[in-house]
C-alpha cells in the first residue's frame, strides 16, 4: 500500500522517526532496523511518509526507541495522541 502523506503529530517530548534515524550512524540504523524486525530501507520509507507502517511495527518502534518515537506519531489514525502520559515504554 502506498500512502502519499500521513498526518504526523509532533510533541515536545517525542520526535519523528526521521529525526530519530538522523541521529544514528548508518551501522546503528541497520542494527535498529533489525531490532524492530524490518530493513533500514523500509524504515526510510516510513520516515519519509512513503509507506504507512502496520500496527505491530509501530509498537516495536515505540518499544525500541523507549517511547522517543511514539506509535501515535507513526499512525495517528490507529492511536490518539496521549499528551499526558510519560513517553517511556516499559
């Protein structure tokens, strides 16, 4: 499924996936992609809003980033933003 643009929500306590990936070196990006069960190329497509991630990968990304990238930012149509919760995922 190709999605032209997704509505992304940004909050002070979290960051978009694109910015999170920019902070990592290329080897770290590939390790991160493996840790969430996908390829770096697919994560780039998600980060650049060319692909819409499924619910399970949104959850895995949120867990792998310890809540820095929140699932509601990846798919606000699945989850409403929870601006009052602590962003760390246990």
